C-alpha cells in the first residue's frame, strides 16, 4: 500500500475522539483510511465521519480544517497520511 501525506493534527478532542486535521495536500473522503504518525502515535483509522465548521461533509481538500472521528488518541503535530491502493 502507498501513502500520500495530506496534513497534520492541529488538535485532539479526547471526549469525542476527534482529531482536527489541517489539510496541506490532496483530499480525503468518507471511506478513506488514514494513517496517523508521530513520536508516540502510529495507527490507522477509517474515515466514517467528517465535519467542517460543525457541518457533516463527504470530502475535504487542501486548505480545509476538518474534524475526523478516529479510533485512537492522536497528538497535535502528528502527520496524517491517506492510504491509497497501488
């Protein structure tokens, strides 16, 4: 599997298990699998729910700040990659 860097985590909200992702490259859509990578972070999570400005969206693009519900704890500064099929 190949990975494309799409952005980084700017904040993590533990009570609702949501990472705020700043999109610096590419796009992310519902159903995509993301890889979160940092000093103590290394996990994959499927995108089942995304919001921009508290509104549910199906896709986010470069320049967006998107909230993504994730399966594990992420930390500010963690890199975010989209896993793409070869």
